[in-house]
C-alpha cells in the first residue's frame, strides 16, 4: 500500500526558525537552533524559574508510516493524558476513540474502561521515561493508527510554557493522484490501498461517491475512519475535548500548543517547496534513526 509514500521521508520544518531539515538532521538542529535559544533566553528572563523544569526531547513518528514525524519537548511533569491529548489534537482525533501507550511492558489505557493489569493516563512521564527509551501509542483499537515515540534526551532547564511543545514537524509528503498524477487532495477510504488517492477533479468522478472521500492531511491517520484533520467532528472545531483537569499546573488554560493542526490547508505551499532541489539529499542522514 501507498508505495509512493514509502520512498521518501519528507523533510520537516523547525517551529522556531522555520528552516527545513531532513528528519535526522533535525535532531541536531533542534539542539543548536539559535532562534530556539533566543526564545528560551527571553522566557527565562521573564519568569522566575521554578523547580519543575525537566523535560524530554521526544521524536514521534508513524510506526508504519515514518514519513510523518515530529520533534516534541514534553515536560517531565506532564502526564500521559497531556501527551495523548497533544497527539490527538495534531494528528489523530476523528471520533473520540480509545487510545493506549505501551511503555516497557506496561499498558496504559485512556478513559475509565480498563481491564486488570492496565493502568490509566493520570501518571507523570517522569515516572516512566528515561533517555533512549522507545515506547508506543495506539489510537483507535479498530482501525488503529500506531505511533513510535523515542526519548532522545532530557534536559533540566526547559522554558517551555506548555506540557507539550512542538519543536519541528514533517512537511506534507507529496502524494499524487492515482489517476492523473496531479497532487492528491482527497482519499477514498474504501480504495486507500489501491487507486484511492485523488486530485479534486478525479475525485468528482470517483465511483465510490463523495461520502467515502476524506481530505488529504499531513497526518499518519490520513484516510482512516473519519479523519479530517479538524478534531472530533461531533464537537466544535475548537479542538476543545479536554477535561477540565489540568489543575492549573501549567498556569495556562490556553490549550493551543503551537501550530496544532492548523497547517493542514498548507499542503500545496509545502509541496512546492519540497519539489525544488532538495530531493537528492533526503536520504543521506536518515539511516541513523
Ligand atoms: Zn530552528
Ligand atoms: Zn473515528
Ligand atoms: Zn487526478
Ligand atoms: Zn473508492
């Protein structure tokens, strides 16, 4: 399935300086980005540092679709719930499915419906993660989207304002219409395995009909269930499904973590950039991951 996707790992964009790097080069860049350092220095000045400044640098990617990837800075005091919420917000949420983390042989399940041996999401990452740990996230136990998360490093002096801060994110992979080769904008959920990626013109003539079509989004959940990139369609579009259980820990009710999912409309702008001269060096750095 999706042969055309498998070939290329798209580059990604640094959230701070807007520069574009390959997936592996981004790991180095994030630790040396001057814009990030400047913004952190400003924040350090403006707030009295508290004791809870430890954070983890985490690389998240589609377990079977590594072309979708993100670098995150996650507070050690953040909970699995915070991380799950961020992942849903930016990449996953369609209709409020259950989700799970698997960390070192332990299974953690969202919501109240747990079986014996399973734990909930109300646990701090500090109690679970150390550098070099790889762990897993599943969203929706029917048509599952699987993510791999790697703890690249930890730091003691984080200035991030949010439980989870986006550091960098892949550019939208270029996916072409299976019929005519133009950039695909829609995907048929029935035909996603074969011939289901469609440009807007070919989508109009697609035999499965409009109801089967979903927009192409920059997410490993593209084309799955009812995923449109706009959060849970049964609630408002403001991505506001979170329970009011933040306890003011992060002193900030605003659940806008950064550019959460906002750039799904930018597919074409991103594709244009991507087309230019950077295709050859895409692979160079990618082995080490
Ligand atoms: Zn940067
Ligand atoms: Zn769904
Ligand atoms: Zn087409
Ligand atoms: Zn179809």
